[in-house]
């Protein structure tokens, strides 16, 4: 049997797992630029809606602001 990893999980399960992470953990994951696929998943409207439905103390603007800062950090990190 192959060694399973996060990338081999179906996308809906990946989203379920990521949506349960607190914002700090999600941002840390995003800051590390783990993969383009993961970054794309976190940026998707479907994930954003799921995440915001679980974390009712956040609003869409906060989510967008955090992700924009993450993207800037990734661009800086990848250019060095």
C-alpha cells in the first residue's frame, strides 16, 4: 500500500480538514507556500464560504485581508 499523504485525499476532505484549522494555523500553512494546489484551494470561494461558516467570529473582509498578506509574504519569500 502506498504511503497516503494530504495530496492524495479527495479535495472535499482536504477542505474539511483545512476548514477546522484556526486562522493562525491556516495562515502559517499558507505562509509556508506548501503547494500551489493548496494555496489555490485556500483561495477558492468554496473554501472561503466553508471556513467562514465554521468560524463565525470572522468576516469575509478579515479572511481576505489575512490571505492578501499571506500572498505578499509568499511572493517575497519565493523571490529570495
